[in-house]
């Protein structure tokens, strides 16, 4: 029963497990569920494990049991979908050029953002005009961009996005929240991060030191002498700043994802910020870098003992780091070059490092890497590199 | 099913207003013998729910307040080696030094296992502990037994306790953990619900006071830039204060003259923000 429902939930991106589905069946068998309302609450509490997904659950439920259409992605989602599709398409530039009615030379001249805008416009035209069967963007036979109205996989681009439901693509929102998802594959990285734990004795003397107790007792000729130690408490605080913008970081996202997944549980306190290429006036708390800026100047509020870890490839145009208004984002115009911002960070946090997913061999060929290395100690994002980074931060 | 008869019996306690949805979830979790994980803003009554269940079903409530430094074994049992060492030296206690079991004390989870009656086990603020603790604990709760290593004795639960777990969502819980729980997110109560909650606490409260206090409260919650917004607990205490103050007139509230802000806003920056905004509030 309700197998379709289960799979629709799965398709919209809610993490539902077969075990929980079986449990729902069990509840049904036990006669605990007697109405649609019962089913709604029971299925939700059994299948859905986070309030983040309640909204999706409601949509799917309404769709399945009431026949309500699942809403189409809004403008923001659309742009994210487009971005994802574009990513895929860029792997086949000739195809893309053909679809967009440009020749390849023109295509090469557009920068990613212009390209995205252009693409998005086509896509919008397409979404609106498609019902008549008028194909703007298409590969033989399939109608690549179009929405089927009720299906959760509303928009999809056949043949290119490899049948990944488009709403799912929208939900993926590439960097949305690294910490939640992602497979735990590179288990060694977790091991390496564990070494970041800094055990400092603080707190009350309430732990028996057995060796010392035995020694002192013997010394006392058998008169028991119990020696207490301070209990250990993990005090390490960490700020992670991750470059999640730009195409150059894309290949490393999965690696960063793993790093995040592990680090969350490892430390006393961990704050995560995002930036694009290098740090200017603001860091961002949301992966989209839109809504929640955090002024770099405010970083002084953190404990200076905090380990400040920047993850990024440090590959950009030199002016982005050196010029007074180097940011490629128009709205970030502060008059202070990123170079000084980085210096400010190292001054605030003596334990700052830069982790670079690019391997050491490639560093000499990128000028900005060398510039960053003048300010911050840089380590590569490998097990060895992490080891070195940890040793450096523990000094 | 030993639980069959208690299925429908939970429908709210004397000081707890239960919404229908949550009642269903509680009953289903009890029937399926699954731990129920509750998330939600502070002050939405997550902890109170466990108290209410215990009260209604007349079971003993065992509360384990999870701390970040806690190890799983602390929650299961403790082996008091120091007392044993002391006893063996002075020999003036009634305990049998050669019997280690005399020096084993059950922790909270252990207690709920060995209890003769079915109990309600509340694991409060589970998110404070680290992930290993959470996963290991769920293993124990799944198997309903644990091993006392010192005497190699397996303690298994006489009755499967009703397990309520609360989390303030400071950290994300791990997937295997979530997989073994039922989940519910308690939203902040709507004004109507809040009125019912207040009435259970102050059965003789006047309608005017109730209405204007609740109204003021929700206005105050909407004030921007507040770090810790006042919750149910604060509202109840505030109303208590209003009621004992002989000089208090409901008219004052309507005029926007709000006394005892300190009961509602407990952080000094919040207090200042609220105070500055009150002038603009027209209730």
C-alpha cells in the first residue's frame, strides 16, 4: 500500500528509508490508522525526520490524496535549475551553442553570468510558450524544457540532465547545506579531523588518576592515597570559511562536503561561513551568499583561540585580491583590498590556515595562490596536508 | 500487545494542553514501541509532554538530562570502585566486598530497564551529546538490554519504557539515529491554543486579562532583533506577576504600558530592544 506515495516522497528529495516505510505498514496492520488524518500524522512522524521537509511532505500528500498540483519552482528555484542544467550543458559546448542559437565563438565570449542570464531568458520563454508544442530548446524527439504540470519532475531537460527530476535538481541547490547530505566516503578525512581535537585539562579535579594513586598508595606503605586529576574537556572552537562560488571550485565540492560532514560533530563549537574566491567585507552564513551576511570586522567577537580554517582554491585574477575594490560582485565595494582583510583575519586569529584542494605541485603556477601564501599558511586538502595543518594549528 | 489498553488513554494531563495531532503521534509511537523524537523552539512544551504522559498513564517518569560530557555508560550504570576500595580497607559497611554487584548502581536508563512497572523515560536535550553517544544509546534502546562489563551480567528491560527524546536542534542528529525514532516538530502554539494553555494554569483568569495579555505577548514576540523570544513559560510567569500586582490595571496593557518586561525578556540587549519598541506598540 502507498508505494507510489513513498516513491513520490523520495523523488521530491525527502530522505525516506525502506525501514520506516515498513514501520508505517506495521502501524497500518495494527489498526492504528483509521482515517486520512491519522495517516497524515502517522506517516509524517514515521517517515519524515526533519521539519525542513514538512513542507514538501504536505505538498506530496496533497498531491497524492487530494489531487492538488505540486507547485512549480519559483523564480529563484528556476535560476538554480538553470544553473545546474547549464553546468551539464557546458560539458558539450557545441550542443549548447546550437541550442541557444549562437555560434561557439560568441558563446566563448560570454562570461558565466551573462550566459546564465541568456539561458534563463530562453528558458522562461520556453516555459511560457511550450504548451503549444513550440520547441525552443530541444534534442531530437524529446522536449527538453517543459513542465508536465502535475508531475513533481516538472521541468526537465531530456538527454542532458540524465533523467534527474528537475525539482530535485532545484532542491539540490548545489551547495545548499553541505553538512546534511553527502556520502561519507573519505573516511580518512574524518580521522584526520579528529586530530584537531584539542584536549586541554580544565574543569574540576574529579577524575582519579589510577597510576598516580597506586604509586602514592605504595609510597604510603599501603595507606590509600587517592590522586585526582582535572577532567579533560574539549574546548576547540572552529570557524570554517568555504569558497563555494565560481566554477573553479566545483570539482572539489564533494571533498569539502565530506570535510563538513565530519567536522560538525567533532568540535565544541563550529561556525560555517561562505565566500566567493576571497574574503572582502562580508562572509555569508547561507550557502547562496544572499541573505545572511556576517561582517568580517565582527569576527573579533570570537575567541582568539578559535581556529580559523579557510577552504578554497585561491585561484582568481590577481586584482581580486590586491585591488581596493577587487570583488567581482558590484555590491561589494569597500575600499579595502582582500589582501588586508586576510591579514586582519590572521591578526585576529593566530591559528588561521588556508586549505587548498589543489595539490601542492600546481601552486606555483597560480599567482594568487602565492599571494595568499604570503599571508596565510596554506596546506593541501589531502590527508597529509591536513596532518600538517593540524600540527601547525596545535603549536 | 501489552500496550493495547494504553493506546487511547493518553489525551492530555491536568496542566498540559495537547493538540490532537501530537496525541496521535504519541499513541502511535507507544504502540509501535518506538522512541519519539520531539523538536521545537524552547518553551513549546517538549519536556512537559513527557511529564504529562507519565502523569496521565500513571507511570514513573525517569529523566535523563543529557550533558555534553556524558558517556553512555554513565546513563546505564555506575561501578563504585572507590567505595569498594574503602569498604575493603575498613570493612565497616554492610555491603559484601567480594560481591561486585553490591557496588553497581543503575543509571537513568538502567533504572527504567529494571523497574517493575513500565516507565516513561525522558532523554532531555539529546543534541547536547556527541554523535557516538546518541548512536550507541539508540543501540541499547533498540536491543532493550546492556551488559555490565564488571560482572558480565546482561540487564534486559522488564518493560519497554515509553521513550521521549527532546532536541533543541543545536546540532543535526545522525541518520541512523533518526531512522530509529518517530519524529515530531512542535510548532509554537497559536494564540487560541495559548489561551487554552493559560486557562489550564489559571482556571479563574478573567477574559479581559487573558485576551490582552496574550495579545500583548504575541505582539512582543514579533518585535524584531530579539535573540531569545519569550515562550510559554515566560508568559505564564508574567501573568502570574500581573495577577499578584495590586496596582496593575488591564487598561495599562491596552495603552501599551507593559510592566515586568524583565520576566519576558531575559537578555539585557533583548530587554532594551523590547523597551524601545513598546512605545510603538498599540495594542
